[in-house]
C-alpha cells in the first residue's frame, strides 16, 4: 500500500517544474506516489512532467483543460491512494527529509489531522533569504488570522480528512484560508518546527494577487459569524495591510514585504540550508 500521495498541480510551469519533481524523486523516503496534474498548460510542462515517467511512482494526469487550482486540488485528493496526502507547488523544492519527517510525525501523533512545516524563502535564482516560521499549534481563529495557519505547499495530512473536507471553488486565492477556518474547531492542526520546504516567493510578488487574496478574506470576515467587534478589528487589519503593501508596491519596494516575513539566515545556518537545497535538486 502507498503510504503517501504527493500532488503537484501545474500550469505553464516549465521554468521550475523539473526541479520540483526532482526534489520528490530525491526524497529519503520511498513509499510514495506523485500525481502531476496539468491544468491545461500551453508551454512545455507536459513534456517535462512526462520525462519523469521512468519512475513508476510518477503519474501524469491531463485533460488539456484549464479549470483552476481548487478544482485540481480536489481532483488530486480523489485520485490519491495513500494513507496520507501531501502537496506542493510546481516552483517549490522539497527538503530531502520532508516526506520522512512528516510521515513520522503523523504516525506518532495519531490525533493530528494536518501537519505543515516551516519554510525557507528563495528567489528565482535559488538564493536563500531566510526562514519563515509558523505557529506550532493552531487552536483559534485569532492564531490563524494573525500568525497564519500553514504554508499551504508544505502540508501533509490524513487523506480521509481531505476527502471529507474539500476545497471550495468560490474562494479563489484564499481556498486554503477558508478550509482551515471552516474546519478549525473540529480538527487538530500542527506545524513541525523545521524548515522542510524551499518556497519560491521572493520574485513572485504580485500586488493584484495579494489584493485579490485579502479582498476575499475581508468578504469572508464581513459575511462570517463574527461579532461586531471582531469584524471591525479583523477588517481594519486587512485594510491597513492592503494600504501599506500598495504604498510599498508603488515605491518599488515590494520585496520588503517578503523579507519582513522571514528571519534572515547567515553563516553556518545558511551553509546548511544551501547544502540541503543542493541535495534536494541534484
């Protein structure tokens, strides 16, 4: 039996897709299947994905249609055969120990439904900029809202949990936030306090995407079952973030937003992170 199904949905991801897949191939843990799910790519992504079919654990799924990330995430859950379900983005890189450590954690913490990890911020040239940390335990909406729940591409959890709790397509660019908020009171969420995913965010900032995500969260708050005080406080926080980020965007200083999220790495720590990154992709 397959222990974990790993899903990578992709759309026109030819620049980084091979590196992402190779980091799965290079995992120290072997009992997995990899679902490469195309969302109607028009570049060379399908050919890149297919070039890894020499490994029988790799499967490429394509209907040549563009249906969006949320549809593909739910599709990947439906196709998965593992006990656990894990995902990542097509431009990220797994630490070689990610799958092993998450499986060991979930095996020994049977009440945990979904486990994420801390992440390492990298740019388009694979330069490491620092570690982004997430709370170990997410037990309130305030923690989710103010500190974040998971780095979405870092998650692994019980496949049965994801089957019962699908993503909802109307929540575009905030599908993960809505899922965690909806299930928080009936689930056990944890983050492993190690950086086990290299997350390519330094050169991918888009104010339009950021605005769309936060606008969706704002509408979720305003339409949600929160008291008046909570709605005012949460909404004020979102609006202030949008305004601040817009000012930095206009000034061409948007990369500061990413740097502010991470703890910079230098010296021995940076050397270790770089060595681990090279082991993951070569």
